[in-house]
C-alpha cells in the first residue's frame, strides 16, 4: 500500500457498520409459564440489498485476494442476510428476588461483491454463526417504582442513544452482514442497574468482543473499561418507567469510563483508535422534549445533544497524549396539526481532528462503541448512505445534516400499518484536510448528499424500507477517494458523483 492508503486503512477503523436499527422490546413466544417460572423464545431475521453505481466517486471498491492480487468493483452490488434465535427465562424465587437469563446466536452472510468500502471487508461471500447473548442476572424489586438489576456475561448495553456506548461486537470480515450489523453484545463481569421514578444509573465493568481472525484484522482494539452513568429523566405518558430509552420524554445523563486495558501494537500506530489504554472518557448527553405535555405546541419541539471528552496522558502507539472530543446538537420540530404530520430536524456534528496525522498528541476522535439508529432508521450518526458510510472516517469531520419526514394517511396491507417518507441531506467536511494525509490545497469540503427513503411498518414486528440517493464530491472528497486506491493499482478516473439504491426488511417472530 502507498502511505496514503496505509493511513486510509487505519482510519477506516473509525467506520463501523451503520445500524442495528431495532429496539429490544419485542414480545417473544412463551414456551412455558407458571407462577414462578417462565421460558420464552424468539427469532429475528433481516436482509438487505445494495447497488452503488460509480462506487466511491469512481475509485471503486477493491477486493484483496489470498494471492495478494487486487480486483476492483466499479459498480458494487451486494446483499446480506442474518438470523438470531434467542431463549430467555425468569424464575421468581420465594426469597423476594427474580433470576433472569438469556442466550442467543447470530448467523449472518454477505452475498455478491461485498460491502463498498475502498477495501471491501466482506468480499468472498463470508458467513458465520457466533454467540451473541449469554448472561445471567438477579432482579430485586425495592418497591413498585424502584428496582436493582445485576447482570453478568455477554449482554447488550447502551447508554442513551448509543453515541458513545452501545455496540460491543461487529460484523465485518468473515462474519458478514457489515451493513445490517446485527451483533452488539459486550462481554466482561457485567452491569449493576438502578431504576427509579425519575433517576436511573449504571455501574459497569465490560469489554468489547473482538476477533481479528474472523474480522480480517478490521476489528476494533480489544478494550476493557469500567465506569458509570447517571440519568435524570421524565418518563413518557403511559410508560411504566424511564428505564428504557424509548420511554423517556426528556433526560440528561452524565457518563464516565476509564479504559483499564486495550490492545497495543503497531497496527494502531497513529490510528484514530490508538492508544485507548489508560484513557478517561467523560460525556454529558441530553435529549427529548424539554417542555412538558401541558405546553402543547412547545411539546412538539425536541432537543438532543452530546459532548464527549477523551483524555489520556499515558498514550502509546506513536502518541504522548490524547486530547479529543466530539459533540452534536440536534433541534427538531413535529407539526402535529398539519396533514401528514411532517417532522424536521437539523443536526450539527463535530468529531475533533488534528492538522498533523503524526502529531505526538492525538486530537482525532475515537468513536469507541458508537451505535446507530436508536431514534431514526435513516438520519443516524453515519453521515449519509454513500460518502459517510463507505469512504470517510468518523473523525476529523464536521457534518451539517437536515432530515424531513412525513407520515401520509396511506394504509397498504392493513388499517393500522404505516408509511413514512423521508428526505435526508448531508454536508461533510474535514476539519483539517492535512490531518487526513491530504494536501491543504484540496480544501476542507468533502461532499454533499441527498437521499430519499420510504419506510413501511406492517406492525411492531415487521417492517422494511427502500432508499436512493446521490452524493456530489468536492476536491477533498475526490482526493480522499484517490488515497484509497491500493499502491499496486492504477488510479481510475475520479468523478463528481456516486449513487446508491438500497432496501432492507426485518421480521421478529
């Protein structure tokens, strides 16, 4: 690889599969139940399909073969499938507490060319079956509004919308299903949760599930961390409590964690994820509707945001220290009195970066365990379905984003199904082009993109979507595309546009 390509490969560690878009609140099928014991099972299935004409503005997507030879897909076509069977149980003991347990597997595959990153992570029709959840816990009810839950083992864990912590397993390489990204569980000792009427908190000691053999050396650094989060919230009308993120009408959360152990090796030298070991991460996040329900018009206004600080005075992998941050602010409004109830939001996101990629102090932001789509299917933290998904790293970036959605009074298959139409705009820029290994003469602006989506919800367990869009590259975007071409290959003509057509479905049984 050329030096630029080497940087691009390291920077691609900042890109994670975009969405596991579904909440965990679906009703499973009961296998056995009495007054003390209940056992349930469930099955999730999902699939997607993609066509990306003029992939990465003409750069294409490269496949590295075992012989070391590269081949290029100029118009990438691929699809993914996954299935997740699960088993859960509860025992209400005679001593005033309950014992809970859960286990699940995920089988996934990628067909066709593989994902459309500059160097495809899922070429060659990969497929795998892996363990997802395997945990055991104890629930202690303090009263009808308060409880404590202790859970150990492999489990999903998410703080608020998942901007900082939400995803402990990835689906790149030989696991397949890179876009759908159905894996999320963390491992480690576990989590202690407290849930009350307007206050909740977690104390956690966890680690991500990495496997660079399965993931072709694209996995994230193995990271063991310990910390806490505290949330003050107002629950939605009719919700049992605000323990679940979707049940909070408004909230503010303070989070802190310390990385007690992480991978150290030359693979992470000067990478956006090196060096994690010893890092202290602090976050303040807020969201929801700041005005109570009684202020009817004002209640349609929402405001979400996060600020994350990453500090490390004991860094390695080419660095003496780390000082990085990320932030986003997202005001929105839903016009409930208008036909189709249009909803609009604007989001400004900034991932810090440095002018010099080989500076002794790392300023490039590390996304850690970023999870996408908790509030939105489209319009999550990956900035677009083209440039932000396949080409650019989520570091050293400034993003302007606007989303408009509407729900027309159309019912396709049943009287209470739902169609949602959306338009999504993204404006991507580097903070420093030189920090991405590019000359300053290319400017900061990467690309603009507009996407159109149609989402269909048959019921709470069945839905899907189709979307299409086009991205328009500026000089920095074209330079970024050129930098991803392997040194053994000649640089193809780089154009000003790239497109996408995509579809997905999801079903929970």
